[in-house]
């Protein structure tokens, strides 16, 4: 038989294999439909084990070795599992068949993000349309604005590590992680002509690709590396320039796409070079409990000895496996870290929900980035060890809380509409740290400054008074909520710039008020604390947005709000993940009109019993008359407040807002002396 005839037979066998694989996939689709009806598990590992053992035995009879059989069928089984998982997550609808999925990626066709997207969405059976962007921030923005359905972002590489820019974007975006994909990166050196590597003078490369191929690049000392936005775009660049002495680092697929030569394959430092990508969307998904799931979150612990150990021990107590722990610096807080965590588990699972509840008391910021199906399909072993229920020496099933290293909060039977703010949730006082200032516990902190930032010279003069008299934080209103639309509304962003600069000049943390949800993220970049005023205490959209930033929030009690309503308002912030909330009593409206409001100092001991959050007092807005403010400030310290916020002004008679309640500089200085003398 000639080689041509043999090749024809091989082609026929290959075609039959494709037909059989297609038939098998259709059968897998029918299997998952039946499993859904009966709510059966996605995987039947006993069935998989029996299948592999039977196929290995059959292979031996046919002269096919075990390694080859298992290698082929591991791929087939993984395809079947992912096909069934995709059906569970996205049940096919007739109306969806002709709809396109729009995918935002950094780079162009042929980039690794493009290739990973094709791999991940292959099971959707939908036409894909790609939106190419130059920056990761533009990729995220495309989905946030509704231009794209999904964004695909590289998060880490086995050679070069985490991609910091993407981590930082995940912290601030409103998008959720809905999936992951791992793609094997096979870097090649490509050029327009087949030339010797020693003749190459310039190499275009993405900075991550260059880092992953640093050993190879060191062998071409005469070549200058020029960083490019994307691997495929670097190939496009040399294709357009047509200079045989210019090369690029990219994938084989990109080289084929632009019809250039592959000079050297496999140039990565490590042969097994994989990049993990995250798939993010506007909508959070609920993962079927039958699917193996992962959860990603970002958290910040208190900046104190053992705080991270205590937080991590909660994962151990609930037998939840961490698959990743990576730190990133907190901008504006030198030497403090955010921690990005991946763990095996589903937020729909009760055990995970309880773990997250018990983790909260050890954190000052907390954000679940998403729960999503795990991309890794564990291979079924031919002879697996049987795993029995975990039991202790007495034969009883071990408790999930046994041998715990960190205390787990005991849940009480008493029900409150606010949970995270309650003493039942966290017994010890929360300490809110702002730079080197601690608010809460046994400290007494003074926040001082003008009602409004009126000019650069005014806020600098006030900052100097704060510093010289021993107060710790500078206040100043930049966006002013006024009863009359004709009253001074503040200098807005110019005022915030002055406030920030004055704080830096005198090494003081600063606080200002946010009036609208869209202001919160921007103000958080310049202000160390964000104030939510009495008029906005129940502005729930604003409260939720404040809960998404990692700077402390000072929440004022509403003028006609109960203590219970104040704590529920704080709960809105806490529930979004920001655990750095400071409560403030600022006076309530009663039938009494002798003062601007009635300062409810009885609220301080009541709140200290009900909540672990720090409580401060604003006597300026409560009383409204400067001569009566100092005694109420002293009384605030006596009843157990963690601090006060008072207003003062260089020339109160000329103040553009709330002049009658602003202390003179001399009055503020005397108040600070009296507070220091007062021993509680």
C-alpha cells in the first residue's frame, strides 16, 4: 500500500474521530439536561474512574499504552465537564442564538487576551465580537459603560507574577468576576525575514512578555527593547515597518495572522508559562452549588501586630483552602497593605457565608470581587484513595470550629436590624486609624477647622492653629449643603485642593463632606476621611458608595433620627465592605429653641453599649453659639466620646457660613488646654 493510500485511510479515520467526538459532546449535553431535571451532581467521579479503568484495559487489548489512553480521555472528560458547567451557568435560550457577545480586551486580534477569550467563550456557542483597547482601564470602562458585555483581564503569570495595574482596577471597579481562564503562553521571536538573532537591533515587546523572556533577551545584547502596548500590536508594528532588523515577541497565532517569520520558538524563561485571565461583567452571578467554585476578595486588616494572622486563621477554622494571597500597597497610607485573596468556595454556600461573617471583625475594609466556577478540572485518578468523613478520636464528626486559632464571634439569639455595627458581631472596640491618628478605644481626638474652605490663606491659617494647639485632624467644607440656594455653596474642587495642600504642609489628615454618590471616589483620593452630613444620613445611594472606598467614613446623626436609625445607616456602609465608620452625634431637633439643636449627650453611653464603632460629638452644630460650645465639648469627653469636631475661623464675623458657631482662635486654644487638663 502506497503512502498516499495510507494517508487517505488516516484522513478517513481522523474524520470518523471528529464525528465520534461530536456525537459524544451531544450525548454530554443530553446528560446535563437529565442531571438538571433530577438535580444530580455535575461530576460522577466513580463513573469517571470506572470509565478510565475500562478504557485502559481495552487499550491494553488493542496495544495502546495506558499513558496515551489517559492523556486523550482526560481531555475528553474535561471538555465534557466544562460543556456541562457552561450549560448550568448559561442555559441555552432560543432568543440568544443569534445574539453576539461583545468582549473588551487590551490589544488586538492575535493578542493573548484575544486567544484566552476564544478559549473561554468557546462553550457559549455565540458569535464573538471584540472591542480592542490600549489600556486595561479602558477595557474595564468599556464594560462599565455598557459598550461591552465582558472584559477579559490578565491577572497573573507563572513566570512574571501578578499584574499590579489589574489588581488596582479590581479594587475600584463596580464590575464582578464571573469566570477565569488559564492560557499557556508560548512566546516566539518573530521578524519580517528569517534572519539571525545577532543581526536584530530592536525588539518590540509588551513589558510582561519581556519579563517572561528575560533570559533569552540577555543573549541578544545588541538589541534594544522597546516596550509596546500589546504583543499582537508589536507584530503589526514590524509588519508595517518591514525592517528585517526589527523583531517582536508574540504568539505563533499573531505571527501567522500578520504573515511574518518565526525566528525562535519557546523563548520564555520557563517552558510551562501560563497566564491566568479573569472574566468580569456588570452583573454578579450565582454559581450552582454543584459546580466547584472560587471566590476572590480584597481585604485590609488593622495595622497592628498579628492582625493578618487572626484574619487568615478564620479561613483555617472553616477548613477553606486559600489558593492565592497577594499584597498591594494602600495609596496614601505608607507601608500599609491591601490583600487580594482567592479561595476555594462559593458565596452561596452557608459555610462560606459564616466564614465571611466571622472574618469581618478582623478587617477594616472588605470587598468580594466575585464568586465564579473554578476553571481547573481536577483529574480523576485511576486508583484514588477513599476519603472518609473527618472524625475525631471519639468517632464523632469533627466540628468546623475545633482547634480554632482566632476567636469566632458567638452569634446571639437577639435579633437586630443592624448586624455588622453591633456589639454582638464584634465585642472589642473598632479602632479607625487615619495615618498615625487612632480614633476609638481609649483615645480622644479633636477635629478642628472652618465650616467652609473660603480661601487658600484662610485654610492654611486654620491648619496652623490645629497643629500648634495639638488637635489631630483638619476639617473644612468644600461642598456645602445649605438651606438657601443663594447661600455660599463652597469652593468645591478648588477648596479641596487647598484643604489637601494645607494638610500636607502641616502633616495633618483632612476631612471634608461628600454630598453625592458620584463625588465619593474622587474625594477619597484627596481626603483622608469622608464626612456624610446629617441631611444625608439616610441617602442610601450615597451610603452604599461610601462603603466601596477604603478611606474612613464619618457619619453624622440626622437631625430627627433615632439611635437605631443611625446604626442602620452605618450598616449600609459596613455591608458594602468599608469597616472604618465613625459615628457622630451633632444634635437633634426638639421642641426646645434656646439653641440651634439639642445635643443628645445621653446617646454616647447608649451607643458605646450597642456598637463597637467609635463615637464623636459635634458641639458646634448642636449649640450654634460659640460661647456655649466649649462646656459641651468638655462634657462630651466626660460622657465617653472618642473625640469632638469643632469649628473655628480667623474672623468669624466675616465667615461665609455658620459664623456665629465658629470659635475664635483664642477660644480654640483655650478649649484645647482645658481638654488636656480634663482627666476622665
